[in-house]
């Protein structure tokens, strides 16, 4: 029981972290739309290198929709918004605009845009991704528990019903039919 409570509490903190992450993405998206884009998508992930795990990187991807803005201005605007608003440390910012994706490294952004506001580098993309994974594990555990709670009585009722059918005496009409359908008599 203590372990179940611990798992549930861990899941609740992960849900809160995931909610913060989604709120952060929504805030950045809103600021991008306010900056003149028709729409924007903000995503975070991790690029893993199996042979060289030490080179794995955290990536924030921004997809921008707008046709009349200059591509360089669009990328600079998006990079500035992400740099000043998104509360997570990342290694690469990938910006897709008008079907063309460009990746900008963190160090270049730091040189170009200056230091980030305080507190924005306190967590990494990987930290948030682990929170999402924990949330999914907790949600799966809860779903499994609910399934077992619902399935157990159903299985018991089905087995009880089958047992009752097996114990019922054969009626007279069914006994005659069974007697005639038995093995053939010798002639």
C-alpha cells in the first residue's frame, strides 16, 4: 500500500511538471502568434546517438506558419521569443519556416541574444520528457488497476453462470432427444 501511494504521488508531481511544460509551450506559441505569425507549434525532444550517447542533444523545435514575412526576420523573431520565454535548457533550437528547417546551436544564440532571463535554464528538455514518461506509466498503472477491478467480477459471474448450466438436470424432452441421438443400435 505504501508503494502504491508513493507511485501515485510521483505521478501527481509528474503530471504537474507536464502541465507546466504544456503551459510553457502554449505561452511561447501565444507570443509567437502575437509577434505576427499565423500559427506556431512548439515541441521538445531529445536526439539520441546510440554509438555516442555523450553526444545526445536536447532539441526545441518551432514550426512557424506565415507566408509574407522575410525568412531571416521570422527565424530571428522566433529565436528571440523562445530564448526569452521557454523555461528549459536546450542544446539546439530548430526553426521550420516556409518548408525549410534550420538548426541553431545554444552557444550561437547566447552570443547573438545575450544571457537568458534568470531561471529559464533550471531544467532541461530531458527532465521534462522523463516527467511525461512517468505520467504515462502512472496512467497505465491506473488503467490496469481499473481494468482488473472491472474484469474480476465479470469473470466470476461468467464462471458461476457456466457452472450453473453444467449442474442443471436434463429435462424430459432433452433426455429423449439425447437418447435417440446416442450411439446407433445394432440391427
